[in-house]
C-alpha cells in the first residue's frame, strides 16, 4: 500500500475525480455550467476570437451546448471534434446547427456529420475549449487517457489559446504530468478563472 506521501496514480486520480463529477445532479451541473459559460463569454480575449474549436458536452462534463448556440447566433465559426479512433486523432468540422449537424459518434459522443459538413484547417483555430478529468493550479491537465487533445494541440493547433472548463471539484494542487501532457492557458470553474503563463 502506498504511503501518504506518494501521489496517487493518474488512473486513480481520473477515476476518483470522475466519480465525484458523475455524482453531481443534473440541476447542479446545469447551474454550475451556466456560471462557467458566463465567465468564459466575459473573457476579453473571446471578443476577438472568430474561430473556436470546442468539445460537445457528454455525460457529466461542463455543458457547452448553450455556449455553442450563443456563438453560432453571434457569428463565430464553431468547429467540433470528429474522433478517428483507428488513427488516434481528432479532426475539426464546422457546425452551424446544433440540432441537425451532430450525430452519435465515438463512444456515443455527439460528433459532426462528416458526410456533409466542412472540415476546418486546424491552423485557422484561434481558441480550443477543452474538457478533461483533473486539472491542477499550474495549468496541468489530465484528459480521459486517450491523448487525443494533447496530440491535436501539439501537432495541429499549437498556437491556439487553450481554455479548459471544469467544475471546482476537478481541481487539485499538483498533477503527475508526463512529457506529452499539454498545459492549458486558462481554466474556468464555477468559482474562479485561473490564467497561466
């Protein structure tokens, strides 16, 4: 059994944090997500961003569909990820209608209908809205274990601003990061906005 000074493994951290996130009620998630969305929309940098790449919320994640709807109404170009599991990578597709442009995809996550939507050059993406399982106070992020977003950021959109959305319960002081883990620039919870170098 590990001593109290031994940091928990990445797997255990993910598992425990996601268990706590799943325990939030639907109304709690909705209320906290609304606060987080307001904080994100109020960021000065968002006023000049024209092309956004965002996850589409699934299960207990911070809700992004209201954000997507707002951005579409205000004329932002919104791209969402298509997961190419065999190639272990993401592609970005522009959506214009939340009701018509998404289909159940990888692991039943809502994904763009690639048969009729436009693929976006990742170099055109100015901001990436990231999900994740656990975050720390220096910009560290653990995803869900597949490394999809880490590869997308490092290989395809390295210059995009990285903004993560999380509930406060997903924060910890420090994470056992590995070399491939991409750090974020801003983290928004229902309680605070943290900016990192």
